[in-house]
C-alpha cells in the first residue's frame, strides 16, 4: 500500500528497498542456472566430457540472452506507458514461470531431446524477464533517488543483482554440505529452482505495493493534457536519440564481458582450468562476491562526489592493462587465498562499471522513453557480449587456445574505454536532474 503522506525520505527509502528486494529475487533465479550448471549438465544432455557438457549448458545460457532485447523492448515500452511498478511486477512473474519449469523438467534419460528443449524454453522466459527487469529497475531506482545521492542509491541495483548471485552460491554451498555429489547430480539441483519460483511469488506480492515514481506520474499527467500518447515509448521515438543509444551500447560492452568473466564464469574457470574442486571454487566465488557486493554503494557514493566518467575511465584503464596477466595468474593459482586475491583485484576494478552503469544510462534519456532507452540498447549489448562470454571462453579452451579469450575480454574493455573518455559527464547533464524527485 502506498503512503502518500509519509516523509519523502522515508518513502524514497521504502521504495528503493522494495524495488531492490524484487530485483534480488529475479537475479537469484537467473544465476542459479550458472551456479548449478556443474551438477545438472548431465541431466539435460547426452553423455560426454565435462567440457562438452558445460559447453552445451553455456550455449543454453547464451540462448537465454537472445530474449533479453525482446524483454527490454516489450517491458521497456510497458514501463514507459503504464508505469515502472507494473513492469517490475510483470517481469518477476515471467521469472517465476521459468524457474518452476526448470525445476520440474524430467532428465534427458527420461524424455530424450525434449529435456534440452524445455530447458531452452525456460531460459527464454527468464531472458525475457531479465531483459525487462534491468531497464525497469534501473529507471525506477534512478527516479526514486534524489539528485545528490543518485549514484549511491542506484548502486543498489547491483547490490541486489550480486546478492542474488551470492544467495544462489550460498544455496549451492548448503546443498554441497548436506547432499552427496550423486544426489546433487540426480535430484538436488532441482531444489534451488523450486526455491526461486517460490521467492518470485513473494517478490510479486512486494512489488504490488510499491509507489510509482514522481517522474513517471508527471510525464503521464503531461501526456494526458497534450494527448501525445502514441508518440511515446516506441522504437521510432527511441531512434531520435542515436548518440545516447550508442553510448549505452558502448559503455556496456566491456563492462558486461568483464562482469560475466569474473563472476559467473570464474567458478567454472577455477574448476576447469585452475584445477580446483567444485566446492573450493564455489567458496572462493562466494567470498569474492560478498566483498564485491559491499563495494557497490561505496563506488556509487564516490561517483556522486567526483562524477561518473572518472570512475568508468578508471575501470577501463585497469581492465585494459590488467586482464591478460590477471587471468593468466588465476589459471595458475593453486590455493584458495591466491585465487581470492586475484579475483578480488579484478572485481574491485569491475565495480567502476557495475556500481554506476545503471544510473549513467538512466541519466541519458527523458522520462517518456527512459525505461526503453535504458533497457533495449543495454539488452542488445549484453546479449552480444555478456551472453556469449562464457561460451567463447569454453570454446577457446576446447580448441586449445584459451588465451584468445583473455585478449578478447581486453579488447572489449579497451573499446568501452574510448566511450568512457569521450562521453558527457552525466552527473551534471542528467535528464533526471530537473524532474521532481520522489
């Protein structure tokens, strides 16, 4: 229930917490797939080597990304026309359906090729959901945050995004300690997907009580007066902002490749390349993600003081110069502390992108097209670069040229660095700046 007479700061904080909790559940559901891929790969695909089975699961992971631009388009339009709150509720409903479908799908041994087909369908639903979630939640948090602390509050999108991944790993650690490897591979991997479906229902209930943003309410009132509904929230309208679209794609490319390399793929890299056990790799990944999550508000706060561009440029320089030596050293790591230090070094740099990328994109567009402007170009970039990262890494390893992937990541970050160095400082040119704060 909305409380319109509450203190503005209290309303803002309550809305940000409510929106963030739903975001956490959505990303938990998305990342459970990657966290448990080591265990369920053999359930959905024919027998083969570990790398071959992981390659198949990575291909399905990438397929899920193909729906993200569709989700960014559909739910972005929906959010700009009908409200951020309504779009957030719809996205979590789609995620719930995808998680429950994975939980109940029989194995390849029981239904043959229908198993991977249903897995693909579930990931397409989840991709549609996540594609819409990003634009809607980035817009919602950015509009709800006040001008002075917009970077800080908007960083909670990635706090909850990483938190969802961390909870997925925590569930994995618990199941690793309570079930045998055989039980996990047989049926235990279904448990986290069932949990995700149930949590999505709870998130749907929470989101129904969120306040709508003042920015959207003001834009809707203006449209009602002018009658200019049909020109809003369409791809044709979005194409009036070509520089902003190019900026979103350019700043996302390197950041998303780096993020997926050092988070979702890192766990498999430690097992498949460095030779860690599955349990040890999970523990290292979980600890680094915990620290990474806590860094987001710190970096967001820094961006409120020094600007967005210096933070992004720092990530771009460190990522361009350090990716190849860091991944080379990580592949040779033999102890958990050594692996932790190397991964944490990478993720500190990646925080320069993750903590503020959502607010930077939101600050580029006016209210009438903001959710679509943030969501669609971002989803395209993530589908092309983020969705393929794990597959490309495993493919390069399978043909004996794993270092090619290291240089690929470096090249993507370097290309984004050019964008960071030439884009405007959105903290001072924000399109949200003159709008009413929630």
